[in-house]
């Protein structure tokens, strides 16, 4: 029985372990919190720091293969493990590129992948010299996550909002739609594409609010989206599962925004709404099984449950009873004990053949449920 390790024990690790029940694997998780959501579902839990070289290396030596639930891991330890024969999904070279917004943007440019025009700023003084580049989006080079580390700068008067650290300044693109395309690729280079989803973001938190699948886009644009997503993934030369986030402007031009080299929030709806979920698919890739069926069973909407403003501490969910009465609505609570404003605490997937029904139910759920503290 293969020993598979997961670096990170949050909600993604938990959902990955739930899918592992279908496969003959022995699972190992490392996280610095023994009460993390994934701790009670794995066969073996290790209390350790995924950013620490020694912790990651020791953990990796005890398994046959490793995967991640977040990019912010010690890549140097993974490189050594890979050199010693441990399979890493995705490869450390991919993580090194993705962890840095700067390297990620340069990767797109060097591989002729369409992305917003950009310049690198190493400090606030260099940013001040880029007033002619505005309006733009300033992204922290490393460490940004879940909406943190992104600032929109429209005028020279807003320059001081930017980061005084190495960052990417991207030319602002007037967005018509934001799309995410999940792509799986195995060791043979075979690929499987999920139908793209249309994402609606909370402008205050810069977090995914809710989404629809499949996205309503013209066939010619769908072909562009799929071709670009495949180009992004294939050029990494690594097996794994990837979420390629793209922007579509009013002219139908498509630009890659960011890529996540792992299971992703934009793929959570696949648990119920698709024949093979993103979590099931990653196990198939790691175990060298045939890639799964990515077709949707029914169109779906997904609503993120995030901590309400003004509430921090032990979590309390209000309105769950009303949501659970909703036909074809599936509630996922991530098992995090404490909430804080903007923290992802769960999601709800709704399935229906009718787009208006999905929209109605998604909005009803957003109004019905509140994530507060005791």
C-alpha cells in the first residue's frame, strides 16, 4: 500500500482525505496544529511546520509520494526529497515558480502565455516611478493568500497604498468575466479539463464570493480558455492538478491572472456536481490510475461561507437550518474552530438544470447564513 503524505492539514487536506477513502493508500499529514481539520482523518499525523526544512524533509522521508494543500511550503526540502526518489505532486520546480508572483508572471511571458502587461517593483520608491503605468494592480511577490497581498491602484494619489517589498505591478484589465479552468495532468502527459467556472468576487475582501459552472461563454472564447490553460499546465512539465484563473475582457481576449498548482476553491463544486471531483482526480494522478470523468452531472453554483465582519473567536453558524432545507444544496463546514472576518469557513454547492434557479438559490443562501462568533 502506497504511503502518501499531505503537507498542510486545513480544509483542502481534509477534503482530499475524504476522497482517499476510495483508494488503497496509507495517508500521512503534517501540520503545526494537532486540532487541524485533517488531523482526525489521516492514518498518521505529524506535528510540524510545513515551512521548516528539517520538518518537511523528515516527514517526506517516511512516504512514497507527497502533495500539498498550499504553496507556502519549504521547496528546498522538497527538491532534496525529489532527488532522492520521492514523487512530489506538483514538482518542486512548479512550486518555486508559483510561490513567487514575480517568477510566475515571467513564466507566462517566457512561454508566450497571454497575461496582463507588468513591471517589477522592489520597493515603494520604484512604485512611485510607475505613475504612467496606472491604473494597475499591485501584487506582493511572496506571501499573499486569500485576497491578502493585492492592492488596486487607480491614480497617483493612491501610490502609497502599494507594497514596499518586491512586487508585481500589473496593468489593469477591464474585466468582463473572471474564469477558472481546472486541469489535471498525469505522468504520461495525458490531460483532463473540467468545464470552466465563472467566478464572482467580493470586492471588499478580494475573495471568491460565489461561482457558476459551466461558465456562460461563447464557444470561440471557450476554445481560447482551454488552449491557454493547457499551455500553462503543459509547460510546467509536472503531473498534478492545477487551477488556472483567467480574465476575459469585453473584446473576448483572454489573459491568465494566476495559477494554483493544487486542488482549489474554484473546484469545490466538483465534489457533488461532477462525476470525478478534483480531489478524486488528484488521487488518480498520484496513484497512476486512469484520469476521471470531468463532465458535470448538473450545472452548479457554489457559495463561499466566510467569517462576518466584526466577529472573531469560537465560530457560530446562523441560518444553517434554512440552508439545509434547500433542494439539491450541499453544505460543507470545514471544521475550523475559530472564525475571523473574511476567513473561509465552508461552502455550499447548489445543483439545478436552470440557471435562474441556481442564481436565486445562491443569493438566498448568501442572505440566509451568517458566520459569527459565540
